[in-house]
C-alpha cells in the first residue's frame, strides 16, 4: 500500500519537478570547464598575494601560504617606498612610473605609426604599395629577440641607452598593428570615402574627421594589447637601461631577489608583492576597457 | 543649377573591360534624367564619371559651361546621394549635413540657415541631434538628401538611392524625390535598375545596355515606341511579349500557324520579332481569335490577373481584368495597332 502510494506520488510529482528544474548536463560541463580554467589562472596569483603578506622567515620556512598574514602594510610599504638597488635611488614608485611611461609610450607610438602606415597602404595608390605592406607583414617573423643585437647596436651608437627614447622608439614599429588597422580601414565602405571627397575633405581632413572617430574602438583595443605588451617587456629594458633610475617594475622583481642574496634570506615576500603590483595596472586597464576591447575587435560602427 | 553635357564619353577599366562606350547626352537645366538598365550596363560608371569619382577615358563632361574632366569632385558643384546613404556614423544629423559646408569655410550663420531650411523641407527638424544609427532607413535617406540639398549644387546625382528601402517606403520616397526636384528645380541625374522608378521619376529616360545608350526619350515615348528589342523587353511591367515571326512581304505576319495583319506602312519580309504588351492581347471567342493560348499558370495581382502560357509554342502573357475566368486553353486576339516590329538580326525597331 505504502509502496503503491509512494509510486503514485512519484508519478504525479515527476512532471512538475522536471518542469521546474531540469539539470542540463551540457551546461554543467561547460561551467566545470570554465571554473577549472579560471582556477588554474587565478590560484597562483591569489597564492602569491597571500604569501606576500607574510614575513620572510615564515615564507622561507613554510613555503607558500594559503592564509593571509599580518605583514601586508610593511611588505607593500617597503616595496613601494624604500629605496633599493646598488645606488639606492630606485623604489617601487619610480619603477611604476617608468613602467607606465614605457607602456603608454609604447602603445601610443605603435598606434600612431601603424595607423598612419595602414592609412597610406589602404587609401593611396603608390608604387609597390602592396609589396610594402607584405614587407611590413613579414617583420612578424622577426621579433625583437631575433634582431636584438643589431637593434642594440643602433640604439647604442645613437647614444640612446639609458633614455626613454631608446627604451620606446625601437619597439614602436608594429606589423600587427598595421595589419589590424589595414583590415579595419578596408571594411570602411567606399561610399563613405567618396561622400567625404565630394564634401571636400582632403586626405588629412578625412583621416582626422572621419577615420579617427570611426576607429575609436579599434584604437582602444589596440591600446590595451600594446600597453600590456609594453608593460611586460623584460629583455629590451634589461639591455638598454643600466641606470637604475630607468628600471621598470618587471625588472625590479628580479633585482629584489638578486641584490639581497648573500647570507640573508631572499625577500620572497617583497618579490611577490612587486609581482602583484606589476600585474595590477594591466589588469585594471583590461577590466575597465574590456567592453571597448571586445567591440573594437568584433563589431564595426559604420 | 546648370545644364550638363556629356560628350562622347567612354570608360575603360584597367582590366581592359569597356564599361561605357561613346555615350553622348545633353541634359537641360533643371531636367530630371534617369539612367536605367540592368546591372553592369555602365549606368553607375557614367554617373560616377560625372561626379568625378571615376576618371574619364575618352570624351568630355561639362557642368554648366565648364569642362570638369580634371576637376576634383569637391569642386564640381555637384552633390551625390548614395545607395547605402554613406552618412558619417559618428556625426549627428546636423553635422552630417553641415560637414561639406564647414569644409568650404562657409560662415556659420549661413550653414545654420541652410541646414534649417533643408531639415524643414525634409521634416528632419526633430532628428537634428541624433546619430544616423538611431534613424530608420527612410530618415537616413532623407538625411543623405539633406546633405545634398544644403550644398545648393548645380546638379544632383542619385546612385540607386532607394534600393535599400522596403517596397512601400520606396514608393513614398519616390514621390518625395520627384516633388523635391520640382520644387528646387535642380538638374538631376538618377541611376536605377528599377524600370518602375525610372518611368515615374524621369523627365527623360536613358536606357543603357552594355555600356551604350539604347534609347533616350520621355517615359511615355520609350514605353510606346521602344527603339530596340532590349528596350521593349526592359521597360514595362509585366514584360512585353515577344514572338519570332516571319513577314510575307504583303502586310501579313506568320507566327507559327497564326497569321496576323500588321498596320506597318511598309511590307515586312523575312525573319522579324514582334512585340505586344500583355494588356494589348485580348481574350477572344473562337471565331475572332488569332491563336490559342495554352495556359500554364495564373498570377493574381488584385487589380488584374496575369495569365501565363504558350502561344504557338512561344512564351506569352496575357493581362485580363480581375476575376476574368481562365481556362486551360484560351482564344487570343492581337490588336495589330499595338504591334511592335523589330528586325530579326539587329533587334532595331522597324
């Protein structure tokens, strides 16, 4: 009797339950993959942060820390404001400023140069135009690491070592940027160009009045990519700047571990703190501008 | 406002293709000219040569009394309306209209006056501060026209401006364009592939085919006296019926087993094409019928019905009043006064 009752209950209840909440295993699987992926990316950063809030002795003795410690203010204060290095002239703030100059200079320079290159390639018929484009494009095969010696030679012979110019200008030429802007300009309808011609807009006016505003989202997207790329430069700044006043954050991390090596315990906490600080600006930029970023690379407002 | 003179103009593309060949056309001041033809007939190329967006291989284009072959589009005193509107997406309606004037360093008060005037004509007053993407297709098209109007040019050039609109709006806008052109009295050249648009808008119609002018004339003239087979089949909807026929040299034509007297003043002999519009074919009783139509299908248009079938083995359409009964086989008589005769080999009108 009870069995029969239960059964009838199940039969009666089943459709309602199924109607309310049906577990879609596909969605669960998707989420599992996303969550695992996020964890793989986030956990190391969180660990680095948590570890950086402990004192050196604890870190040295116990390794990575999974709980926050009490040394947050001290570690981060040290990293940011205590002068270090051989000369004692550089602290976290100056390094951040250097990194910002490099990142912004790099991004702005790349955008300006590649936009103008793409403008010339797309809108002007000149001999060997296509050839010029493909020449630029093939430089993708020659990243900085491959041409680092000749590049250094040139910068050095121009006396630009230990200058912001030497740090930024040699990295500005960008095949990627030129390519993206070329594709974008090509998608601008011809009629718009023709309408502007009839409206009496010359090449410069067309570029500034029409093309630049249309490229806004694209420029934002390129800025993000290039800023992060410039911010994360390590090899080139290492080579060009020997004066600690020009050190960037990314270089500083190594410096902390190296300089204080001796009979002392390496300042793991400070290195981690600096790594976290070095990560912050690119993250902030991407988070703030992410909608622009997606827009720039996908949709076109034409 | 000025006449436009196109004199022996040809256009060769770099690929060697000849898009326009030896076209001459005199357009009077204030005239509304429609260039019509199938796609690839060179009508847009011709318009773009007048606009200065395409170089002219041979011949001259003059606007007013000035030859403009080597004049920049901005200085030709023309304004153009494009098929996809080509509005600047990041500018407001007002700035879109004013842009060309600002570039000409016109005084701000004059720009404001012209924009206000144009937006009043086009009923765009409420939209001046909107961006093009916030407007409907018809409104965008009006903005594009506004941009042309504020220039107060010698000549308007329209490149299929209504093709992106839906059918109903197209009819409305057609009327608006016509009224506007009347009101402003500006010489206009209008390109379309839609023969309905061409017929309704044009003061004079220019039918183009394969880069050449087939016929120039008023819409009625072109409709009533098509100069060639091509014009006959292109202009008019439903399309004209064309039959292979043979003239016996005594004023009679044979289409298959059918014999028709034609009202032509000259006897015709040998192979010819005859054309007759579906409205000039009449259903007839057996006695008076010229032939018999084997009906394949019927199209209902509401105001009338089109009966499609074959007459003596050749495709034929018959337009009858709505509700007229269609049978499997119908007797048909031809109104010989409405017959068009074309040369069998050249396709020219006889």
